[in-house]
C-alpha cells in the first residue's frame, strides 16, 4: 500500500507542476518593443546653438592679425639685429676683422687682402623687439691672402650686443 500512496503523491505533484508551468506559459505576455526616438542633429543643434557664443569673423581675423603682427615684429627685429651686427664688423672694408687677424696672427698686410667673409651661422638670444635689444653670435669664415701671397682661411666668432637699436659692444674671437 505504501507504493500506491507514493505513486499517488508523485502523480499529484507532477500534475500540479504541469498546471503551474502551463499556467505560467499562458499567463506570460512578451514585452512590447520599446521604441526610442533619438533627436536628430538638427534638433540638437537648435537646442545647443543659443548656448554657444561664436565670435564674429572680424574678431577672429583681428586676433589672428595681432598675433601675426607680433611674430612679424620679432622676425623684422631679428633681421635688423643681424644687419646691425654685420654692418659693425664689415664697416670700412672689414677693418675690425683685419685688425683682429693682424693682432692675432700677424700675417696680413692690408684690408684689401681680405678676399671674402662668409657668415656660416647666426644665432640670437635675449631678443626683445619692443626694446630693440639682442645678443647676436655670428660664425664667420674669412679668406685672405697672407704676406707670402698664400690664401688662408680663418674661422672667427663675432659676438654683438645690441641695446635700444644700437651696437653697444662687439667682440671678435678665434673659433
């Protein structure tokens, strides 16, 4: 008898489980699809545009012009500083260069013996276009005819200090 009772409980449990499962299956309704409406770019732009302040084209052009003017002033001052430094040592047929070579090596007769002076490199420091201050270093290659009629080449360094647009000091040394 126990086996019949156990079977009866098992069958009842199985039927109840089937009813619960079938009831859940029929009771379940799939969720309706959710539709999301994303705003278009035009809608976003129309909402964001009032929040932004875009400068007038003339304001941008004026700002760019001011920056270009400052950069041009610096470039123009650099060119002018180089010209001032070069003019100082090339003055009167390279007189300062002639005197330096004559004092240092004693192998040049006259300023006219200088064949050419070539600026190999120029560097700038302490540049201030407003105050017109600069420190210019020029590396020179000087070719000249010595006392024996032989061509010689010397490499010199010229350091020029410029203050308020005027050459204050210039030193020539052997490179």
